[in-house]
């Protein structure tokens, strides 16, 4: 996108008034979106966003400027603004940009830019018809959304790192509203991946739609959820909202360093049950939160955050890593060139255990079985969280009982992790857009079937807005 020599000159301008580090993030992003509502295609849109962000670090100060002008003059002007805003001790720099190779590469399959828009529209229409066909009388509304993103980035810094990367993501979501009498319920299902249009060959739009529709219709006959403290079994198919909310945000290094995390100062301590190992791995193939490089040009890798219940590591970007005297582990992410990178999750999950998932329901005896989670929110300072149950059942005499509706789960992350008694050998993923500091990034989260001995069902908590995940 921009000549390497020009990039080198821009970095030198950025450090012209002093500073410890400078980098540039150049982005070329093409997006396509298709929406269907009321049985009609409401929108088909595509867009192109191109720009660059330039950052200068000087001590504890960060200066950031961005521009849509990728000429040498435009980049130099932005670099000059950042340079003047973060003046520091002037040093001698010899920037020799050398290309960094990824530790993992992704197979995107069928590139979405090679697929006619008409074919994408047909997939959306097929999902709409399938959802309505589940129960034409009860289903009142169907919303289907398709999107794909092709993002090309160039990242370079004053330490000499030079990265070129391409990211392709595709997703499909279906939301269904069903009504019966005075009861209205919603069903939701989404698939997404670091992949091309072949995602919809592995996950047929009709199947995704029928799952969402059946969930909405089934909830019409569900009984109200119980409330109080009780055992909860969270099925692997429920997805990893629990781990995302219970500890994921609290393990992001910037919140830890600001004292806004319940895990601050606890490295090396037991913070969860010995049955629990928590991992963030952005190298996973075919996952929505994967990437070869983070948005600072650091190669992604598997990071074990909690091992056998003991806190081992945090999620770092370059800035927070330097403050702790460690190397970044590849979690500096940003929504676009208009924002500076901050520590973020990628694919966060509780590692699979050894137990038969059906045994966990039997051992729990009574309580609630959660088979699908909704959105949630967490106060990272205290660890308190709350999120919705999109689909759940009573556990009666060690067996799956009637469906329930209106359930919420409320608890404290470290306490819940310590109350996990058994961990299944399965593993189920969900996708979402995680919001933090006004930025949204694609993530996946996952968990095996887990048995939580004691958690509040049907309660609420005043959770702060430090982190939240929005299902897409």
C-alpha cells in the first residue's frame, strides 16, 4: 500500500522530537453487508476504508494521529502531529525495516470477493425462508444479517519490524421473534470465522436459521426460571460467555496495571478450581477471534492465563508489556486505524477436561442446565458479572427437565471459577464483538460442559461498564 522507504521516513519524522518508540498501522478494509427483514432484502452495501495511524511513545505518554491521506505528504503531516504531542529525549535512530514472518498462517477457503453478490443474497433469503418455515403461525419477525470483511494491513515500527498481513472474516446471524398469546420470545444463532464464504458450506444458512427459530418457539412454552442460589451446569454448546465475563477482561494487562482488575497482584496464586485452565489462543484455525499478527505486528501465539487454577499470565500489548518488563504476547488490538491498540482477547476458553458431559448433569442432581448464553457485562475491579440465559432447562433428579425462560446468572468471577466441580471433555465456541474503550473487535469464546456448584439464578448485580460482549 505504501512504499517501505516512505514508511521508514515517516517513522523518523514521528521520532523527530524525541520518544522511545514509534509505529505506523496502515489499513485497507473492504466490507460487505446484506440485511433481510420482513421477508425482504432491506440492504446490500459495500464499503472501502483506507487510512493510517501513527503512534509515538515517550515515557508514560502516548501520542496518536491518523489520516486517510496515504501519500508521503499526508503521512508526514500525521507523523509530525504525533511527534509534537509526545516530545521526549532525542536519540539516534537507525531504522532498518525487516519483514517479520507469521508463526501461523490461515487458509481462508473461498474468498468472499470471488463470490457474486447474488449468491450471498440467495444464502440470506434461504435462511429467512427456513426460519419462517419452523412455525409460520408463531414466528412474527425474522432478521438475517450477512457480512464479510477483507482487511489488509501493513505495520512497521522504529525497532525495525515490518509486517504485511491479510485478514478475512465472514459471519451470518439470524434473530427470530416468536409470539404466543401475551408471550414474546427471541431466538438467536450466529456463525462466524476467520474464513471465506465456505463458512456457509460448513454451516448451512438454513440450519443456522432453524436453530434460532426453534429456540424462539420453544421458549414460548417454557416455564419461568427459578431464582436463588443453586447448582448450574453450563453445556459446552452454551459457549464461553462465562469465561469471557468471569475472568477474560480482568486478565487484560492495562486493567491490571490500573488496579481495575480483581486479579491485580495475584500472579502465582490459586484463583480458580484445580480443574480449570484458561487459555487465549489467536492461532486457532477457523475461529472468529484469530489472527496471524496482532495490530502492533506481534505474531500471535497460545497464551495460558490460568493453569490448574493458578494465575500465570496476562494479556499484553507492547506498552503494558514494557511496563511489566516482559515481551508482548500478541494481544494489542484495535478496531481500525483510527484507534490506538490496547490489550484485548482473541479466542478465550476454558480448556476441555476429562469428564463425560452427561455425567455432570447427573452429578448435579438438581438446578439449571444452560445450553445457550446471551450477552453479559462485568465489573473488572470486583469481578462481579451478570449475563442472560438464552436457552436453559431445569435439572430434575439428575436429568434434563423442562425448558425455562427469563433466567440470568449473577456472580463473582473468581468465586465462580473456584466453585467449578467438574469439567467435561467437550468444547463449544460462540462468536461476538467485544466492546472496550469505545472499540469493538471480533472474538470467540468457548468452554467445555462445566458444573458450577453454587451460583445465583434470576438475580441482578450492579456491574460496571469496564467490559461487555455483544453478540453479533
